[in-house]
């Protein structure tokens, strides 16, 4: 049997990360999102899956189309090759170790201790390939009193403070509508991998990276931590309002809602003038940003009484023409089907899948002038690339 190689057997488009080979042991969201970012930029990502059912999201998450793989799986695993290895067997571990010899990066998102138990920990893998970058994503990190707790986006949001400041004032705790803990951990891990890979190319020495859902979520709490350290009081939910300036939030109109961003004195004055509320400029309650924040409820009442006179579209057009930042609140049907900017910026792509046919996916938001991200491969079938990668 030939020695397995993690290097691709076919040329890929010249992306910024062409030449990087990633062995992806992750599943569900945080890890697959991380490796998808790398794959879009040209890395050869080999998704190593359990031969029985593969990534959890293949079968048990959300809706499916014509085949067995869920739409959740399809949305996170483009540009990857899939091989199946039973990592609970000696043969599976030995084969993976052989792949490590020619790889650049290994990413896993098991609970702390699982990699060590399987013989796939950093110390074991770096002995096989001294320039290897090994990255771990977990719920709470590899150390600390929470290390062995299950890692879920909802729980990370709750424990990192996000749910305490999300939703309307006085309401029940609300999680962010987007899985910010999962996606944040994936993005932070991708940044760490790029830094470590660059160092490895310069020095020939690999290193270990770890991040967690909890810490990544906490790291996003820039304004909230600042408020606490400044005032000594825990931040509270403000609805759509901003905790550093006012008015900067959603306001009701005649037929819906509008968002406005008058977050400095120039824009505040311009807003009052264009909507015909010049008297607010001489109201002592609103004379400066601290005053507007302290009297936010009264300010909102004044603004919404005026905004109720016209539609959202009318106000957006009026405010933008006057140089005041504003926009409508759109649902995802409006964003994905109707928004002309989404179309012009090419944010929706279609991938030809061997079972599903054409599958819509979100494009990478990155724009690189010389080595742009690309979508080169459909989300793989389970074990689709066994022969190609393993050589038997």
C-alpha cells in the first residue's frame, strides 16, 4: 500500500493559501467554519470523518435535500475533501499519523483530553512533523475550572455575558440571533493558524494553538467591559441601542422600523435639521452625548413621534440624502433574494453537488485583489476522497 499523502493530487486555483494542507478533525460549526475560511483562501482541507456517519451535521442537523446530508453540513464544508478513518483503531491512528508527515495544520474540536487519549495530541504529532501547527477549539479552553464542560454556543453566550445585554430592557435573557460564540471561535482560530503557519515557514518550528467559545465571545465584549470598568456597574440590555452613543438604534416608522446612526455632534445636528426637530438642538436634556444617553427614552419618544409620519423607505432616502447614516431592517428573504447590493457584491454562489444539484452558499466576504477566495469544490460526500488521498 502506498504511503498516504495529504498533498492534493490535482491543481487548485491559485489562492493565497495554496500550499497549505489542513487535516480537519472538527465537526458541527466552530471548527468547520474555521477550516472553510482557510479552504476558501486556497488551503487543501482534508476532512477526516468517522466512517459510520461522519460529521454530526451530515445527518442530524436541520433539513435535508435530495440526499442524506443536511443543509447545515453543506453550508460549512465546501472546498474540502473527505476521507474516513476510524480513529478508535490502531490502523486508523497509524494512517492519520502518516498523513501528518506531509501536512501543515491539524485542527480538532474535541473536549480537552480526547486528543491525548487517541494519540493525536500536540506532543505526539509534533514529534512526527516538527513544523506542524496543531489547533484546538473547545468550549472553555484546555485548562481552568470549566475546561471539561460541554462546549455549546448558547452556554458560552450565557456565561460570557452576552445574554445579559441582549434583548429589550427588563425582558427575559436573549441569545444573539447569530451563533457568535461558534463563529467567533472559528475566526480567532483561523487567525491563529495563519500566524503560526507563517512562523513555521520562517523557522521550521510548529506550535500549538488553542481558543474557546467562551473566551472568543468574551473577547467581543469590548464596549461592555469598558462600561463595567468605567462605571463599576454591570451593563444591561438596551435593545438595539448603543451603550456608547445616542441616537444610534432602531426607531419605529409609519410602516416598520429604521436604523439611524447619529453618533457624533455633527450627525446629531444634521439629523435634527433634516427631520424638522431643530428644537431638540436647544433642549438641555440632549445638549451632548452623555445627556442624550441619560435621557434616551425621552429622545426616542421625540424621534419616533416624527418618524411615524412617513414610511421607512421615505425616511431612509431623506436621511441618506442629507448624509445621516440610516438603513431599513430587512429579513433574510429580502437580503438573499432582493437586495441589489448583495447581488452586485456577489455574496451568493451556487455549487454543483453530485446529489443535490445546485446548492446556494454564502460567498466569502474577503476581497483579495491578486489571490481572491474561490469556491472550487462541492461539500464532499462522506469518504468521497478516500482513494485520492489514501492511495488504496
